[in-house]
């Protein structure tokens, strides 16, 4: 972070603007909006500034830059059209330890003016540190469109009730829950619709309800959330919402790190992907931790790669919660077979090529840990096989399938790091996919696809590093540039 964003309270504080033109006037008006006491220093004043002077809203020193003024002012703006004068102002301010902004010269400024979304008392400041002002402006425009006009009224309304709520709900977590519900539920909607009186009345009953619920609450809740196969944008909206509200986030190794930034700043983040001596050894510890946190009254987001109920042991965690009588929700995620197939151009079914799809784990298929797999069924024609955790067992799996009658020339592909910018696809047939993968270096995580649909990847594949970079994350449109 090159700059520290702060919001200054300028009411009654003396601020100096050096310059008398339109640019200076814009700065003066911003300062006046923040109730600062403004002095303008310039030999001449443009029309707007003259009017402000006549209305006694500003003071003026009608002379060339007077360095003696700096000492008596908190903030200094240099807004003349003369670079030498602006730099002299900056040098004098710097020497006197005053914060100074030179218009359009971030390098010589000690602070910059951000783009502002003003829903007072709610303020949002956007800055690119002077590097991409157009981008900052586009982002501000997005926020302007997205944020309700009455959001400031909602913030002001909450401010009026703050002390009352603090007294009624002394517990900080209870207060947080109350406000979260108030802002996202009926109370917030009423204020945003301009029905403040109705909201005031409803607030009292909401407070009573919350106090009662808190008194009877003995534990928190667990949310088993599928985070998708890798691309962080594949998280569901509900998963996103719950992640933002969690007190504790227990996350897996395969969860996109970017997703963790959506958790609350004060949420406890625990990487359970690294605990224990392996997934088998650590599962009991994960279950125990989950129960412990929920029993302690926490809202726990258990963020799992892909879908929690597809080879994710989510059902074991849910069973532990159910047995302990603790509440939980399960939010599905996009499983790797779906996500990687979509990004690699491999549909799971396709008219005339595959009428069924089977997900199987390489562990079960090659080691028969869950009983000997029904190889004949897995080798049946007209279906797509997606094999998770196939890893180094590719050759054994391919041999079994061929032995049970699946043609050796059946298309097969290994998708590595699917849906991520570094996604790789190794294509071949059942006969040679193991050798090709060994040659290319397989990496992890990886999925094996077998079936005629794999042949469509050449035509339907679209994911490249360039397409990932081109994703319109900010939903910026050409019109935003105008
Ligand atoms: C323990 S399983 C978890 C599966 C997860 N619950 C799901 O629904 O996708 C992990 C396996 O999923 C597959 N996998 C997960 N993410 C992947 C990705 N981005 N690319 C390729 N395979 C992936 C790999 O086979 C990996 O070994």
C-alpha cells in the first residue's frame, strides 16, 4: 500500500488554496462541503471564487504566493497553472510539515484527492495512487450505480440508534448479528424506501426478538460451503454471502486463496488442509474442531474445494454435526468434473456420444478401497467417466477399462489445474494417455476424462490465460470511459 486512506475532519479547520482559477475553485468547493475555513491566495480570482468571497464563505489574500500563510493552515492545495509556483508551494508546505496537494502532480504531493462516492455520512473513496485515474473513475461510476441513493439515510438512521442498541445488546457478537440482519432485511429495506417511522417501530420488536433468541441460543451454526474447482468466481452467491458472515472459516488446501479475502477482517481463518499426517488422519481432527467452534457459539464456514458432497468428505462432517445435534447448512459447489469439463471444452454428456456420466475416484478404482469397483459397468459404452484423484494410477485404470471392453482408441484427457489460468490438458486415447501424461509431467490437481465427448475439446475448448485475463471482473463497459 503506497498510501494510507484516512478521512479528515475539517470542520472549522483552516485550509489554504493557492490559485484563483477554475481548478482552485473546485478544490475550494470540496473543502467548503467538508465545512473547512478556506483561505484563497492568488493575485486574481475567477468569477466563482469572487462570488464566494462576496458571500463571505472564504477569505482571500490577493497577492502572489505568500509562504507566510502556510504556518497557520492545516492543509495546503497548490492549484495554479504555473508549475514553478506549485512546486514552491509544495516545498514550503513540506518544510513546515504541512500536508500538501499539487493538482495533477501526485509525485510532489503528500496527499491526493480520491474519487468519492458520497452517501453522507457514508463515504467511499477510490484511488489508484495517481497511476490509473480513469480506472478509479470507472470504479466509482460502478459504485454509484450499484449503491442505493438512500444509503446515507440508512447510515444516519443506524447512527441514531447505535447507543440504544449498545445498551440493549452489550455482547459485541450479538450486536453484529443484529445490525447484519437490520441492514440486509426489512428494517434496512424500509429506510431505503423512505419509511423511517415504520423502521423505527419495527426496530423495537426486532430488538426484543434478538434478545430472546440470544438468551435461548446455546451454540452457533456450521455452513459446509462448496468453493468450486479453482476459479474463485465460481463460488455460489449463497456461499459468498455466508463466507462474509462467518466468525470462523475452516478452509481446504484446494480453496482459491482469493476467496479468503471475502471473509470478515476479524474472522478466524484456519487452514485445515495442512493439519495431520494426511486427509485420513486429519478428518477426525477437522470434525472435532468444527464441533468445538460451533459449540462455542461461532458461525463456522467450512469452505471446501469443489462440492462438499462429491469426494469431499462433507457428508462425514455433516454426520458429525447431526450426531452432535448441531445445526448446519450445506451449500453446493461446482464439482471439479463439471468445472474442469466446462473450461476444457469437454461436455459430460452429448447427444449421440454419451447419455450417462460416472464420477469415480482413482483411489477406489485402482485400490478397491471401497470394494472392488464394477469395472464392467465403468467400461460400458455410451457414458463419460470422470476419474478424480487418478494421479499415478492412470496406467492401471486404462488397462482395466480396456480389459473390460472399452476400446483402446477411446478418447481420454487429463485436465490439470482446471478452471485456473495455469490449466493444462493432456489429450490422447485410453491406450496412450498414461504414457503421454508421464511424458508431459502430470502435476496436480488432475482429473481423468474418458469417453467420446473428450474428442469435442478441440472444438469447444476456450480457456486460455488470455481469456482469463480478459474476464470482465469489474463489469467495465466502453460507455464508462466517456
Ligand atoms: C479430495 S477431491 C475433492 C473433490 C471436490 N470435492 C470436488 O467436488 O471437486 C480432490 C480431487 O479433485 C480433483 N480436482 C479438484 N480440483 C481440480 C482442478 N481444479 N483441476 C483438476 N482436478 C481437480 C482432483 O482429482 C483432486 O485430486
